[in-house]
C-alpha cells in the first residue's frame, strides 16, 4: 500500500471506494496507487481498496457497508467480468442505493470495456477508460471529480447527459467539440498588488525649475524623490522635518499637505502620481544595489570588484539553497587569423528587470518583467545594435512558464527587504507596500491533459522555506544626484 495512505488522510473515511472484480484487480491496484499519489488540499487523496483495507476475519459485508457509507465517492469499475460476477454485484447494489437518484453524484462508473450498462447506471455520468491511448485524459477527469473541480470536457472525454443503452463494439473516442477543453486553467500574472500607499503628498512653492537645480540648495546625496509642477515641489517625504534635504529648496511658509488618493481621479494628477511612485521605486532599487538603464528601462546589477567579478545571488526554494548568476561574462566568436572561430570575452550579460507601477481599473499594481541585457566591458554601458535584439529574444523565448514564474519570484525577493511576504518602499515618511504574491485568476478553457499543476508550483514558491536573497556581498557607496536616471557608481 502506498505510504501516503498510512497518514490518516480522512479520519472518518477516504475519498473513493473502488468496487471491482478479481479479474480487474491488477488494473484497479495501479489506478488506486496513482490516485493516492495525488495531492488534495493539505493531504493526499485516499482510496479504499480491498487488498489494503479489508481485515481478514471480520464481517466483509459490514466492512463494505461501512467503507461505502464513509467514502465521498464510489467508483464502479465496469467490465464484462464485473457485471457477470456475483460479489461485485452486491457491492454495486449497496453503492447505487447509497445514492439511488444519482443526484449526489457519489457513484462514478469507470468504464473499462464495451458493455450494456444496467438501468441503475445508465443515468449516471461515467468516465471512459476503454481506450488505453487516452488513459491520462480519463485519469485527469477522475481526479478533477475527486477534487471537486469543474468537469473536463472536449478532448478530455465528454460525459453523456442522456441514458445510453449500449456501446459500440470497439473502443471509441467521444468528443464534444473541436474547440478548447472546458477546464479551469490557473493564470498567474506578473502584477504585484499594491496594498498600501502614502495617504498624504506634501507640496510647497519652489524656485527650482529643473531637478538639477537642487545642487544650488543642498550638498546632500540622499535627496528623496520629488516632482516639479506648476512652480510647486511635490514629494511623499516629510518636508516638515528641517533635516529633510529638500527643506532648503522650498518656501516653508507655503507648505501644505494634500490627500493623495484623489490624485487618481484627476487626469493630470494621476500621471503625476505614477511618476512620483516610479521615482520612489527607482530610489528603492538603487538602495538595493541595482543600476538603471534609462534608455532600455531596465534594472540590473553591475559586476563586482576584485578577481571574481561575476555576481551571484543566493536564495532558497523549499529549503534548498540555489545560486543565480545575475551578472556574468558574455562571449562572442570572432574569426581568427587562421580562419577558425575563436571564443573571446565580449562584455557582460545581465539578468535584468523592467519594473514600474501600473494603474488599472481594478487597482494599482507593480509590474515586473524579467529580461536580459548586454553591456560593454565596463559592465554598465548597454550594448545596442541589430545583433543584440535577436540574442536577447533567443534567451527569452527558451524560457518555459515555470522558469518565468521562478524569475518573477526571484526578482520580487531581490526588491524585498525584511519581510518576504511584502515589499516595502520607503518614501521618507509613509511607505508604499506591495504584496509579493502576484495577482492571479482562472480561465474557463485550456488544454485537456495538461498535467502542470501551477497550484503546487505556487505553493512551493510562496509557502515553503524561502529566504530573502543575500545582497550584502558588496557594501553600497555614496551615489551622486542620480535619483532620476540612477546614474552613479557602485
């Protein structure tokens, strides 16, 4: 018996009782083992199988009655031998009478062969295991039923909704349409919901007309993000604090607090709000040792100093430490003097990130788009040209959904500090808080037989032992007035 079955999945009973004849026992045992390896909620599905669960010497009829009464479903494995045998007929009778009208959906006919169904089973939806080539789709349909998921239709096997008196003499594939299967597909976006915003934005009159004019007012390097509009300076930072580097650039007599939420209802101020939020994000990324490519709108890590300049960030997935090289040497092939290709160092390759706030009708989000970029030998000047685009596209096109999801998780942790469930962006006063769980939803159609379980993948990525990436290998240095374009040196 599979190990999972010993952990008491359901104290009062299990998920399905498999009623069968001895002629089909080997096939049923394989099916039972596969079912018990399928996760469900915080456990695995449980099967009552006579070889595992019936105790010798006890009253078998009472045991059957007790198991059938406690199980959520009864699976009747229908074959010619099963319908002709006496003992399974008794089990089938008990099962059918536990749900005589079929309204509860407890009895699931599992069809192995072409047979004439008894009248008591004709009104029930069945699962077609007759064609071995379509076993996986039939198995997924059975698991969906046990998990309480919507019925898979289309190529996964359409269940009939009218009584059927007989079947074709050979296995057939019953299909409902040529369209997509009506199944539930989990959709995971690259949008992180904003859960908290500053309530107040502060404003004051200023003589500055361009941001570079701030140098006339302060020599401080830690200038908080701000925007200039209509001869006014706007910032989330606390201008009431005389230690604020912006305090010398404003007329303190004109200092006012404004409610921030109404900005999103005004066309102009909504754009101002997004600009101010994105400046706060850039400032946050700079403090996380990320450089910003203004032209390509990409954040990336510079090479390290020293003998080993390639940068690796370590993080944990399910308790296992993994290293991801975010900055590594890039190589190109050049024709040598003898005409043969020669591999040479050609700048740097970076795992990069495009990130910005996005205002949608259903809320405010931080959009993360993992990408790549190439830089020149200095590790910070982006490479361009017609040959770069195809190289980057090739790397991106090779990534599968799981890799994209892991990259999304990785970058959300890179941006996070302190709390792995929430990204907090300091504004100098009230913080911006962003959930690290992406916005997700469900789609009512997809591909039948797709066995990727994104629920389990999400659980592995978000619930297991995850650690904040270690970014402490390089001490930050003071940066120049680069909060607009993130220019400066590490």
